[in-house]
């Protein structure tokens, strides 16, 4: 559900692929699923492991989603792939984490240094299902990978799964009427034999998820096969392990920097629920406390805990402030989240200093809440892309020994808009390609501070920083390990 940021992450956006080549793949390891995403991944490994720029260029030009083709020059993407290959060498598939028609998560080993690399492929939902994103995460420990052979279903298990799932949704989904509609659809499909021919557990989970989302369009709702322990959260579909961010990963605080012009920068990849996460959070906020403006980079943040959202927000408001409310269907009650009147550890950043929040179309759930709260409270300027659009906290519910479902059981209610960002995302105040959002926000921050500066040396420093920034390429050379090929 949420994004697990590995310390040496490298996130890359690549294009959609052609059908599998007839020749044997140039990589060893388990055979990838015979799905659109699996065939795309196979073609990617063919191009990447060829070490041939022209093959990668052909791959890009033939198979990239049209929307992605417009965002970054071809030469830039090829150069970034070339650099990644120089670091990793050939990639050998190690195993599959999750698979569906339009998404695939897998692990690979880099031949150059035996580094474990995780790759996530995401396709366009509409035909011809071209590739939107390949996300490459480097440097984490090798996770336990589920069996490459999907569990075989029999009629009894299939029937039990559908019936129990219908019961859970009717009892727990945040909107009762929608939960009932989904339950009725499942029972009708079962009665009509829609699922009778499905003998693969992952295939059934994917089909059930697709059928349910056709009713509710809720990106948090997901049926999983061979799921792990029960999980709770309010985050992203792409990765279920981010709740367990460790101290080694600094609880999502990847980078804190003082940028030219005395602009603070915090790269945050997860709003961790751990109390221990408050230590690096306080350290980050105290480090930038003397900056004249602050940029929160949430472009790689898939969500997290409301408790961390409140903790960080305490630094941004002088008075107790109503941030958000949540209606919980299970308890039939609405709770509010508010900042504290008491100053946070180290003191407040300041309620009048400019705040900027960077977003991408990957920014999701709890990260969206942080941006949505500050935007509607007129406390921050949002820069980047419209976010993913997930506003419903979820609960991991076991269906049976073979399946589980992530059930949205609550919804956010903003005190100002009286609604939330579900299905529509948070729209930026300043639109910019994700890879240019930092440069755009940095320039805006300097210009805002400069407009109010009175001290001559301060003005000179800001003017110099602005000249240097404008003289740059315009793309982000962010103080971060994450890069994208858009």
C-alpha cells in the first residue's frame, strides 16, 4: 500500500514495450508472467541488457505512453539508462513480488555488484496499455519473494473467497451503499460463473480487484493473493512494506538541505507512524529553522500516518489549527486532527515563512493529505503534478488462508472544502513536470523572499542565487538519490 524508500533509490520512468521478441531473453531467472505487464518487462530487460543505446531508443520510441513521451527529451532518458547500466551491468530476474495485467513488481540482481534491485512496472489503464512508469529502487536488502508458481484454485476455495469477500465489503467499506453494490456484483458474478475458469490465485485477485474498482473507483481497495501479515495504513498500492520503515532508512527522511538563497529543503518519502520517527522529523525541522522559506519534497511519497502529518504541521502554525477530519464507518464517528498550541521540539519554523510542497502523480494518500491541508489553509504553495487521488484509510482484512483485502473503512473530510481529494487528487498551484518541480519551487521561493527583503547583503545573496538558478538547465539536480526518466 505504501512506498518503501530504499536509501539508495533510483526511480526511473520508462516507456511501453512491444511484444516479446521471438529469441530467448538475454537474462536468466524465473520466467515473467504472460501478461501485458510481464511482456513489457521482458522487452525492457532485452533492451537494457543489450547495452545498445539504439535498442533502448527503439524501445522508448515504439512503446512509451504518449503522455510520457512529451515530458523528457529522448537523449536525456537514454543517458540516464546508460548511467544506470554502467552502475549495475546486466540485470538478472530474481523473482516476482506481485503481478497483474497492468502492474508488475519484481526483484533482480545486478551482475556488476550483486546489488538487489526492485523494479515496478505500471501500464496505462486504457488500451493499448502503454507503459507509464518503471520504478527502480536500489540498495535495500533482498526481501522474501513469494513463490513464482501461483497457487492453484479449486471450486471450493474460489467460492469461499468470493462469498467471504462480499461479506467483508458489505460490512466494512466506507460507503455502505457502495459496499452493498460491490457485494451484490460479486455474488451475481459467482452465480453467473464469471470466475469459474480462473484457476490461478493472483489472476482471481486481480479480476476481483478490477471488478470492485469498476464500481467504486477506489485506488486503496485491493484484493491480494498469498498476502502477508495483516496491515493497517493510509497509503499507496505500489508497496505494502513502507509501514515498516526502519531506523536504517531514517523513517522516510532521505535528505535535508539548505539550498542557495537560504531556502530549506526536506526530502520526505514516507509519513512514518513510528514514535521514533519524530526524532529525525524534529532534527530536520530544527536544521531548517533559520531558513527563510521551506520546500517539502513529496514527489516520491506514497503516504503514511496522520500522526506524522500532525507532528510536522505543528512546526508550521503558531496556533492550534484544525487540519482534517476522518469519518470512521466502523465506529460511526468523526475525529479531528489538529496541531497543538504547545510549541514542538526545538520551536516552530514560523507561521509566516513561505512553504512549498512538491508533488507528482505518484504522490498519494497521506502525502496528499499533507499537501491538501496546507493548500486549503493557504499555508503552502503546491508545485508539480496533480497527485494520485486516494483519501480513504484502509484496513487489511484476512478473507481466508489464501487471500486478503485492503478495505477502505474511513474517509477524510476537510474542514474548509467539506470534501477530500479521493479520485481527483490534489491539483498544484503551479503546474510543472515532476522532474522540474524543485527548480520551479526554488525560484519561486527566492523571488518571494527577495520581494520582502530589506537588508542589502541579503538582497545581494538572493539576487545571486536567483541568477545562478535561472542560468541552470531547469531540470532538478536535487540533493537526493532519486532520479526519474520521464
